[in-house]
């Protein structure tokens, strides 16, 4: 926060390194989000309407749209911070007519959607894993997709609940308090759709399913404490205490890390061609689950006992010693569980059982490739998505055939052979034109090198270095995007 981040209180280049780094990463993240959105709308498989998209793809689309609107706010915030530090502007200087609270607004306009930018893909992973191991189609597909979109939309009305103690007008805070409570509705819809999927299913208790199931309890506790913090009087009592630290870690550590580990156990066999060890994976899960709750649940109680956040030590006799010892033990246990999965990965990569094409009998198109890992071109012929669960909907997956026109010539085996792919017409599922897949090139590295030199020039305030980096970056991107005769053939 400013003023601690301004030149007076942080005079070195370390803060400039952070500010410039966040700015450059923010720009790259925004460009990456555009890439995701365009890919999802224009490069889906034939037959894959929006109503047939995998829920994980819906989660990535929701995340990308959120990034498109949230990350530029943080980028603007750090640009203004660096302008104050490097060029003497006073955007955040109260004495010069600026406002330190402006930084908080810009930061949290990104910062709270960022929680859901991380959470929504994790929820998409869980929504992909659970139907496979419950041996049942996802209950309420449209409701789950709508809940992910709803969470992404409502999350932009929640950012001020991090600023309830800053003296904002009560009427304004009541609006953001209401939004903090309303966001629980689509979250609850998602939660109960997944429970309904499990309820009538024939569950296989594999490691990916256990991690997805662990997500339920952790997400439930994180969500309930989030609703509590949306209530103004409670927030005033709990803000800047260890209760906030506990809530944050239940949402961002547990409700994100556990799905990621489940997804690793689920998709790594397809990526590497080797199965991970189930017994070691289950030991890893239980140690992580117990360790996580031992590490972070006592923090709720520490917050109620008055322990503030952002302290590295405290006086004796405050009654916090025992609970902090439990927290330390739980953290070590959680780390041990994580280490076991890392060991599992390296051992299984060498000694694991061959995975085969579809070891989980999963429903997604990625499991239809004949080998694990997939061949370089993925599919000899572009598969057709005839439903939401293509591999469960028919015994033999339909494959597209090449046509004579520009739109369909790349859909069969010649398309894969010639590094071509069909481009869809936006919301529809039919091909519109053919795109050549670019050949590997070193030019993106040249562009990145130029941007790194620009960064260094700004950091040390050397105009010559910055201009040199700009020239290298310009050469890299111009050469990379220049259309040659070979490209146009």
C-alpha cells in the first residue's frame, strides 16, 4: 500500500522492480486472456456448440473474461505508482491533491476478482473429475456453467469489502456488503450440482476423486467465513486479524491447490504415458488434508483471540502459543504431503504402469487419442463433438472428413499432415476458414529479450538501454508477424 510504497519510505530500486514487474506481467496476462477467449470461440472441435463445451473450458472462458477487465486495473495502479516514484507525479500523494485510497481501489478491483480468477478454473477441474469417477453425467450442466459465469460477474461488485475499515460512506459499503452475500448463491448452485452428481453415482475412490472431495469441505469452510466477512459489523471486528489469514488460505490455498493436485493425478497419465502410484497418492492426500486443516483452522480461533496479521513475533502470555504450535505442525505436515506427490511424480515417470489411451474411461475428447502421451498432431483427423460427453455418447468417435472448400479442407488427415486447422464461425460450430499452424520460431524469444531490456532501462532509469530494448522488441515482433510468400501459399 501507499504511502509505504512511495519513494520516501521505499527509496531503493526493489519497489521499482516490483512495480515494473507487475506492470509487464499484467500486460502479458491480459494478452494471454485474449488468446484464450479467441481460441475458445474460434478453434473448438466441429459440432462443439457452447452448449456442448466441457465445463473446464467454461471455467477457463470465465477466467479469461475476468482477467480482461480486472488485470488492467492493477496495471494502471502500478503504472501510476511508478509515475509517482520515477517522474514525480502525485497520483497517490494526499499533500499534492492525490489519494492513497485510489491505490487501494485499483488494487482491490483486481484483487478480489483475482480470488475467483484462481478459484473458477479449480472449480472447473473438480466439475470435470467428479462425473468421471462418479460414473454419472454432470447434474445440472447448464446451472454449473451459469454459476461459473455468475460468480465471475458478481465478483466485480465485491472488491470494497477489503476496505470496510477505511472510512468509506456507509451507503456505499452496504452495496458491497450485499454483493459479498449474493455471490454465495451461484457458489451454492455449483456446490449442490456437484453433490447431486455424486449422490446417485457409482463412485470410484481414486486419488483424483479424493482431492476433489477434499475440495468440498475446504470450499465450504472458506465460503462460510467469506459470507461472515461480508457482514459489516463482523468485518470491522475481524479485519486485519488472523481470521482473515485463515479465510484467505481456505479459499486460495485449499480450494485451489487441492483441485490442482487432483487434476495432476487425473491428467498426468495422459501427458506422460505413466500412471501415478495410487497408494502413495492416497497417503499424500490424507497427510495434506489433515495438515492443511491443522495449519489453517486454528487461525480462525487466533483471530477471535485478537492475534493481528502481518506480525513476526508476539509477547508471552497472550494465549496464542499452543495454537501457533499446532499451526506450525500442520504446515510441516502439509509440506510433507506435497513432497510425497512430488516423489510420486518422479518415481512414476520412470517405473509407473503404462497408462494406455484412456485409463479412467473418461468422457472428454483429449482421451480419444490412440496413445498417451498424444502424438505431436494430437488427432489424425479432427474429432466431431456429438454431445457433452463424446466418449460416453457413442462407442466410436465420429471423425471429420476433408472437404473441397476453404473451410473444410483441413478437417481430415491432410489437415494434420499439413499443419492446418479449421476456424469456426464464433458462436456456431461449423468451420468458416482454414488456418495454417505457425512453424516453430525463435522470434518470440527475441521479442521477450527486447522487453526485458526495456524493463532494465526503466529500472535503472537509463534512456539508452530502454531505446535499445524497444528497437530489439520492434525487430522481433515485426519479423515474427511479417507475412512471407511461403506463409501465403
